[in-house]
């Protein structure tokens, strides 16, 4: 049974990066690392993952599986999200990963990704108040609206910070006109999402955590509101990004260049979420679907995907794109 395992690993293939989380169950994080591959761009350009990208992906996954195995992981779970959902050669990719690692690469639906993220962010506990969880990826984003005792409602946004940036930004730093386009498109996308009245908002992904790093002054790291993002803070982040070349922000804040280039888009999506759901602020969470995967595997074993809706709320979620 999964709960007999002491060390577990979750590896996810996202639009921007491949990420490994290795933990002792209920305890210490042993490894939390990622490699930027930018698979979303390959799929957007070609419609599939080309041979060179496939070799690189298989190499990264094989390396991570070896690391996890060497650390004594009794459970290693591989998942993929947006790039593999859209890649026309996903069957070939999955077969190559299976041949190289001996493990299945699970391609998650938007709904599965969203609910695993909720499990990770809320540490497997049900929502105690109306809550919105926004997961901003590189190629797509998901919104989950949670009400105690009610079905979770999942809304899908067909872009994430990387794709939104590619559609509207050419300059570094971005121009005022480009930022206006980002903001307008973000508000338009949120206008078609499910309605709700959450009292708590949580944003997941690098868009939130990197925005916090960019806008936190030295000495304010432990302030009570240091992990909260409101519209003043999104505006501040966008102003910094518009005024500073990405290379300088990388040097000043230790951020990855690709993440910096996508920050105006991420901030615009957060800003739109605040407005759409009338929230004064959202929390930036370091947790993600990887923590949710490990929780689900620990509780439900090999039936983790089948039992996912029950793990979140005991009911099957309503889904609207």
C-alpha cells in the first residue's frame, strides 16, 4: 500500500520546465529542482515534440528517475500537462519514456491537473471557506472554485504566461502598448470563466512566487502580508518589468530570464483574477500539483487518478471550459 512508502517522487512535464519533487512522506523535502525545456514553444510551432526535444526530455526524465531511485523512492510518478495534451506525437513520447524509465507518463486532463493542484495547495484538506485556486502554467491555466460541501468547479484558460507573452510581447522590456494588450486579453479570458464569490484566493506557479520576489523590499520578507498579492503589487511588478531589461532583472533578483520575460503576462492574469472574483488579494503558494500527486498516491495507491475527485471533495467535479 502507498502509505507504507517512506520516500516518494513526483515529476511533471510542463510547458516551461520539467520539475522533480522528492520528499519524505509527511516530512522533509529532499529534492525540488527543475530544468527549463520550453516544450510549449516546440508544440506551438510544430504541433508535436521534434526528435531533438524528445531526446532531451527523455534524458531529463531518466536522470530524475535515477536520482529518485538512488534516494530510495518507493513511489515515482511521472505526469505531463499542456504540451503533451496538444502534441500530436504524445503516444510516441509516452512510449519512449516508458522504454527509457520503465514508468508510465500520465498525460493529465485539465481537470485532473486542477484537482491535483488543489490537493497540493490545501495539503489534502477540504476548503473551509469559499476559495479560488488559480494555477498559471506556461501554456494554459486553470481556475478551481471551491465551496465547502459543494462540487468543485473547474474553469480552463487556454493560455498561460508563456503563450500569452508570445502572443502580445516582442520587446524587452515590454512596451506600454504591449502591457495594455496583456491586461485587456487577460480580463477578456476571465470574463468567460465560471462565476463565484470566493473569500480566499490562492495563486500557484512561478508567476506568483516570482512576483513576490520581485516586489519584496529587503527586510520585509517576514512581514505579515509579504506573501499576498493585490492590484498595487501587480502594478508595481509590471512597472519594474517595463522599466528594466530582463538581463538586469536576472542579475538583480536571481530570476531565470525566461521567467522574467513572462512576468508581465503572469501579473496581468493575476490582476484579472482579482478583478473577476472581487478579491482584495491572493496568496502566492509554493505548493503545486506535485505535492498533490504525492498526497494522492500516498492515500489511494495505484488508484490515485480514479479516486482524485473523491480525494478533493467526495464528488465528481463540474467542469466548464
